[in-house]
C-alpha cells in the first residue's frame, strides 16, 4: 500500500539521507494517520565529538516533520561495555550527555517539547525487563550475539555479550516506530530483527545515518589525539586551529572525508530547516568570485568541476561549526550542574 | 585459631563425609559462638531421583547440629540453563520440587522450623541483584565463565553463560556461612571464589557431597531409561523391581557404585540421627548367619573380607529405601496441590 502525499512528505523528511534498513512500522503508522515517533540512542562513554551533529540534525528534521523523538541514554549498556568505569562515573557521564544533547538540540532550534530523555537504567532493573532479558538470552545463540559487531566479537570479558540484548530490548522499552543509529549499528539491527520475534516482539523500523570520521584518520598519533576531533565545548580558537590543521588541498583528503559529509548532512539540512538564520552558504570560487549555494549537490558539482576549492570553503565551514557551537558553550558556561557532572565524569 | 570442643563437634557434624573446599566462614562463626547457617541449592528441572537423599541427609545432620538451612530453588537458573521449557513450566516444577523436598526432609525427621525455602526469582528481578549481576559480568572473562563445567563450556546458546553468575550471587542473596552442593559444583565454587571478591563480596564456605550414579551407568539404553534410577514417588514394587534388576554379584558393579554410597551417606547417618527408629542394620552373612552393623566401615570391611555378600544385603537395602519413601508417597497421595503441580510440570 502506498502513502498519500502528506504522509509521503513526512516519510521523506524522516528518512532523507539515511540508509532505510526497514520501514514497515513507520509506513503503517503513517497509513493509519498517526504521528510517528522514534528514538536515537547513545551509550554515555567518552566526550561526544561533533560527529553527533549528524543524528542531531536528523532528529531536528523528524521533529520539524511532526515526530516525537526520545533520546535513549544507555547507561546500563555503557557500564556493560566494560570501559573500566564505575557505575557512579557512568551516572555522571549520563548527566553530562543529557545536558550536552539538550543544549545541541536547542542550538539547532528543536522544539524541546517533542523530546523525551529516557535513561536506560530506569527500566533495566524492573521485573518485566529482567524477564525479557532472560527470554532473549534463552533464544540467542552465542554466535548470533557475536555477529553484531567487532566490539562484541573481540570482547574477552562477559558483559559486552549482553549489549545486543540491551539494545534490542530498547525497541520494546522505548518503542515508537523507528530507531535511528549510525551505520555501525547494522549488526545490532540484524540481531534485533532476528531475535525479538522469537520472544513475541515486533522490531521497530531501522534507520542508519552516516558516521563522520575523525580529522586525521589513518595518520593518528598520540600527540595529535586532541587535534583529531572537534568536541562540542571546544573554544572558537581550538575549532579554528584543529580545522586549519588538516589538509584542505587534497580532493580525497580529510576535508573531503570530514567536511563534505558535515556540509551534506548538517549544514545544508539546518539551512533548509531555517535553523541557522539563512538559506544559503556563500563560498569563494577559485577564480576569486563568490557564489551562493542552496543545495549540497550544487556545491559538490562545483568542487568536482574545479570551480570551487576546499581551501576557499574553509572559512565558511569554520564559521558554521562555531555558529552551532556558540550557544552550547554559552549554556555550559552558566550551568553549574553540567560543569560539576563533567568534572566528576571525566576527572582522569 | 582452633575451635573449642563444642564448636569442633558442630563443625564435624556439618562437614562429615564431605569434601571441604573451604571452611573459613564456618569456623569464624563458630569461634564467635554464633549459630552456623547455610544452604543447599537445586535447579528445578527434571524429577529428582533418590540420589538427592545424600544432601538431604546432610541437611538433617546440619539441623541436628543446630544449624538453620535454606533450600535454594534456582528457578531463574533453571530457565537460563535452556531446557526448552517455558517460565510457566519452570514455576510448576519449582512448586513440585518444594513439595517433594519438604516431604523428604519431614520423612527423615528434620525439624522444619529450621528450614527456609528461597525461590531464586524472588530476588533476581530486584535492582540490587541486577546491579550485582552487571558488576559480576563486567568482572568475569568469558574464559572464566566457561571453565565452571561442561554444561556451560559446551553450551551454544547465550543463557547458560549467566548460570555461574546466578549461582555465585546466591552466596550473597541467600548467604549464611556455607553452600552445600554436589561434587560437580567444584567449578562453580572456584568461579565464586575468584570473582565475588572482585565486586566486594566474600564467598561463603564451600562443601561438596558425593554424587550417586544411576543404576545402570555405562549400559544405559533408552528402553532401560525408567529403570536406571529410583524416583522419590516410585511404588514399592517399582523400587523392588528396579533394584533387583541390577547386578548384585560383582564387587565393582552397580551395587557397589549405587548401594554402598547410599548406605554410607544415607542409611547409616540416618540411623545415627535416630531418624529410622533403629541404630543398626542387620544383614545376612555368606555363611548363613546374621550380623548387626552400627557403622558403615564395619560393613565395608566384612564385604571386602568376603564375610558379607551384596546379594545378602539386597533385601535390607530395598527395605531401607522403601522405609524412607513410604511417608513421602503418603504425603503425595493426599496433597492435591502437589499432584496438580506435577501434572502441569511434567505433562510431556
């Protein structure tokens, strides 16, 4: 069955630029005329870098299209994944993530009345979850668990083996019509699709966004660690220094791998949402003139044709990053609770 | 530090005929002048056979020595161990085990005011347990889990991997000074000794009883399955038929492997506890005369010296088994709840 024009528009907004692994539940809800809701999850471990902007922008688009979106903070998962971090520290990291993600969503203009935060540990110790966990484990082979991804396959401790079960059950305990995750979640999605039905549950639809690489992938050195990513609370100077530190000359270099996806999946979509106070980006062409772009595709065409160079994009890109980061930094500066959470979460 | 005479007597009664893997907590309690308590656990799976008499008699000795003893019914464990049985059926099996074990303990004269039944699922879905389970998994390597025993090592499903954690945590959630288990639990004990301290818990003392083999070990055939063991609710005729069906002639045959340990670990100890209304067993010697035995050692000496033959022991042994089983059968016959639980638990 097809979707009517209005429903198709919502569906397109939800799924634009994503790998749509499955979409049955979204379409069914739209066909019934209901509001679609979904969730994006993260495990509170290290400090998030600006690569998280990709799902955040997608959440902004979903909310703009009328969805309600939950942010699943997988604290139980984070503890299991065995980063040698105590449950107490994980709790502080969860607070830190919550403050940060709320600040990002506000910074990109999301209607926060449509956002719900769900802390995983609020349900992982309840009898229904314990029961479902046991049922999932009884119906999962060790091989199926290990197939979800490298982190689980190579684990030598026990706890990471439970992570696929925790993530799959989030589909039951958070619910809605879809789960949004990075393309590294395809193994997790396949596991949920296979095992949830064995215990009587229907998986949600699975959507996957691209993952933004670090700035210096392939030539990372320990001394360069800090400069290999842009973090959300980096100062304008750090952002500028780290971005200027990468090679902007090569067509297949870090700029292409980091900057282009950020433009495609964040900057242009935010412009289109009206979240950045403009509808276009202005860049200098190689001939010295300037040109306004309203779509990413146009910009990419000019780059490939040689009209536009990465170097001339640099100031535009740095300004964009700092524009998004600016209100987040400001919120952090006045939020004592967030600062304290950060201190306790990342004291090392 | 040594124990005074009274304490040593209690210690000896608790540990007689057992492999004492560790005894620190028992001795510490006795030195402090406190009452020792402990537990014996079982997972409610198939119908128990009379081999369970060994730990039951040990529990009787512990209670007679002043201990309180808990019976740990591992229903969560039984479900995880993946016998393709639903949680509902496991619940009926748990009821069946509880009725049966209480009846056995009453049949051998145990003061039931000293016995507490603990159903595992009453605590496995609580936040403290969930928390401890996560901590144990974070601190257990997959290799350590698989070392506990064949059932876990060879499992291809996920759930049996949690069993060692469940059994180890029973030491925290049931507690007391000791855990009693069969000699097949040594791997479980070693795991608990290794991993509980990593999460801040002190393991209890570990005691292991011998395990009674089936009647026809080594020549089991599917048609002989029913005759390879004596079950608690077998009729006097079945007991007689199954016991007469084994070879009593060979010195190293089934009688030696099944009957002798039952005499050593059940019959004589029950006589000494005054639980069978006599202090001695009377057997016919090979020369046709009869002799009274008050200790197992004396009987074994006569067997080895050829004064006593297995055949002449047969009627004495069959009478003993039927004496113990008789009040259990009677209790079952009038307990409708128990009968219903059995029907629902073992309908296949």
